[in-house]
C-alpha cells in the first residue's frame, strides 16, 4: 500500500512560535505539550478543511525517547520535598498527555497512541502509523516525535559523554495519509524497515547515527537529528529518496517515491 | 477494513499477576471468592495524613527464571507473567529464539525515571549513583524483554496511560495480521508508585475505602500493581506447531474522546466509537457479545461514562453481564487492560462470569444492569469484550472469543 507524505513540520523549541489563538489552550502546557500541539496544528493547517472526513479518520502516533521527563521530575520533586502535588502538573506528566492535548484541540477522534523507545522513536511511530493506515483504522495519521529532556539528563550526559554537545528540545511532525490528496507532487512511503540490533544502556546518551540519503552520508548526534535531516531533504526534494539510518541500537531503511 | 482477508489471531498462552493472585488460576479462584486483598497505605505513599487501600503483589513476583540483574519492579512483574504464559503456551526460550517474536507492552510508571535517591542526590548537587541511571536506560519494557528472551522482532512500548495494555494487544494483532512476526507477547505491566499515589490523590480520584465499581456509594479508585499478557500467533502458526488454542482476538478498536485530559466524555463518545470499530474489525454486531469487562475504576465519572456508552450501544445488560474486576486488583494502570483481557478470556472459556467485587448495590441512577458482588452469571455465548479508558481521552476495546461450544 502507498502511504502519502503530505506535510512536514519541524522545529526546535527556541524557534517555536505559538499561534495566538492556541495560547489560551496552552496556557498551562509544558514545553513537551506545546511543541506537539503547535507542530500538529501547523502540519494539519488547511488539510482538514480540504478533506472534511469524519474526525475519527484522523489520529496520531507520537514517539518519544524520554517523554515528559522534566515534568516527571517536577512531580517527583513535590513528592520528595514534600509539597502538595499539582493535579495539572501530574496530568501533564503522563506520557500521552501531549497526544490528548493535540486530539482535543484539533478534534482528532481516531487512534491516538504514544510509543516510547530510546532508539529512533520517530521511526517506530512511523511504522505503527503506516499500519494504522494500512489496516483502515485511520485515513490521516500525524507522526510526531517530541523531545524536551531535562537538566538532570543533561547533567548525566555530561558525566557520561563529556565531549558531547547539549541536545536541543524540538519536534518533528509528518502527515501520512492513505490517499494522495490534491497536491500535484507528493512523496509516498514505499518501504519502512526497522531492525533493532543492540540494547540501550548508557549508549543511548551517546548518539552517533549515520544517515544516508541517496548515498550521501551525514552524522547526527541527538535523538531528533536523523528525522530532522530526512525531513529537510524531503521538504526540498523532487526526486526519489532512499534512506538508511545506522545507529548503535537500530537500523532503519526507508524508500520515498515521488509521485507526479 | 482489511480484516476479511486477515488471518485469525489466536491466544496460545496467557498470564497475569496482581494482588488478586500470583498467577491466572489463583486470581480466578480469588475473584470467585470475592476476596479483596488490599492493604491500607498511608504516609510514604500518600501525602499528609491521607491513607487508602492499595493492591500490592506479594510473594511470587520475583522468582521468575527469566529474572536478571538490574531490572525494576515493573519488569519483574512482566517477566513473572511471561514465564507463566510461556508455560501455558508450551513454548521454551529455544523455540522462541528461532522465531520472529514481537513484543508489545503497555506501561505508565515503567517508562519514567522516578528513582528518588538519584533525584535527591542530583538536586543537592552531589554525584548520583550511575547504576540507577543505567537501570532506567536499560528498562524500556519491550526492549529489555527482547534482550532477556533473546528474541528479535518488532517491539513497542505503548504509553497510552490506563488503556496501554489494551492497545498493546491491538498493536500485536496488527503486527501478526501484516506478517511482521510469527509470535507476539502483548499486554502490560506496572508497579505501584508513590508518584501515581500522590498524583491520583491530587486529582481527588482515590477512595479511602476499598473501591466499589458501579456501586451507588462509590468514592473513587484504589491503585494497584501487576501484569497481564497474551501469547498470540496466527491460527495457522499455532496449528502447525500443534499448540493449544485458548481463544481468539477477534477485534480491536481505538478512538479518542478529544474532550478532556483527565475526565472521560460524559456520554463515552470515544468509547462508543472504539467499540464500534472493534466490532467492525471482527465482523461482529453488538448482539454477538456475551459479556463486557468494563474499565470500571469506581470513580463517579468513569463508571457513568461507561454506563452511558453501553446503553447507547444498545447492549441488553439483562442477558449480557457487565462486570469490573478492579475491586479485586485495584487499578493497575498500564497493566489493567492486559489483566482484564486475561480475566475476560478465562470467563469466556469457563462460560460464566463473576460479579463485580465491591459492587454491593448498583447505582440506582444507572440505566443498565451490572453484575454485582457475589453473583455468578452463565454466558449465552463465547464472545466478550474488554474495554479501557485512559487519561488523554483514549479508549480501547478488544473483542475476544473463548474456545469450545
């Protein structure tokens, strides 16, 4: 089955601009939720108007390595201090809170799933999104990765990998759909293969992945690096893209074809 | 849907562990007895002077032959459960290692780094124990299970809050239908956590008495811990290896309320949709159901939303018993859907279902019947449903079929 890639949004937290009309919805949101909602909004902009299918045909798969880690520590801090735990903070610390926010604000009533993996979580989510479309559960599926990390994690990384550059919080969001839609040109995902070859420990704090796009190789060193490199190529691309990601923990093979 | 061309997905092994019992059979015996094996936890678990019953696993959670160094309690519970399920399935590690084995596990607590000692040392500017960090980084549930079993195949940790395990079984069903693996181990596991105790208390969702799902006097939920899972394969794969079949996963549905982060849609909008999807996925009608294992946490809002959904779906609850098992297990969060799928399958195979532990007098405001504490009902058929609701507004439904006439 062909699954069409109809929109891509990616950004780092420092460059994120929240659309004014989302501010009220996000007034209590942490960075993790804010990144997910803004990315989903920007990715879907115009799509639902052009494709007025029922809300249950829209859904999302959110993949993350570290989830809402800082908010988890904020809750933990209230427990060990001890101080009263904020109910809002606690509800935002649940890993699928961002998915729930996106669904609620954008009225996505289909499958909303969060998956957690230290190794290439975007591509685990992409695989599940492909299956959600192939099985007919959804017609439009946002594939999202959000990472916000935490100061504790950054300190641990410095100890275990002193030479490394700090990871920057960010988000990537793709819209995958089972029909081509109105666009004259669109990539479709012809193949996705994910192979896990080793198991995480401290190695997932020392990311070094080779991303090959049509045999041009670049090295990335953070959990969003591989998918952001691929996203940039696809946004600018006009030709087929054969992609291979080689990391210490997993390998991913992807083939995107351009359909005129 | 492509279910018409999809292979039948069977359950060839199952296991569960919770406060109700150290394995599936013991749990069933205690369910029938209506036993409530919780203990009151106070300071340390809950803030201030508040105390409430919690359902803690005692005894056999740490004696699995699969256990290895540096695994957290969530993994211990999962591994004990996997060991039991493999015994039921007649599979050993050598057999598994020759197959493509998918691991789909749901959890909520199990994916977080909540080591208090590490956090306190870090916060005070000290040098925390790196081993604790390594334990966290080595504890992705699906990944670590793959490593311990020595198997390769697709993996997913589903962190969909309280519907995680239901969705994990749905994910595994999809993998098998698309030929991504030969065998799948799918369900969920979660340990009791101080963070969850404090958090649910802050949301005013905890009852300070034993929980009473669907009862007119219900005050909230009790937290618990445990694990529950299926060994799943295609029917042809099970038949070829002459494995015993204990049931089928006929349908799976998932839908989102798109309503509120922590409260269900009052009419159970997403739940209704998930049930309809699951029925369509299995090529079934609502009249094909012989029982419903509800999420039934015992909170006023959850139980009412489920009642509205069940009524709107047109279930004849006079002949289709509706039950909850959380009065015997507590709410085990990411494990709940797995434990309840196992209970549902056992009920279907026994052709009778046990009433809702803790429900002494059904809420008179409810428009549907609920099978109450101490009651036992024969089932009119062998197809039943287990449903889950979650924070984030997610709803999952599994349609299961028992074996036998």
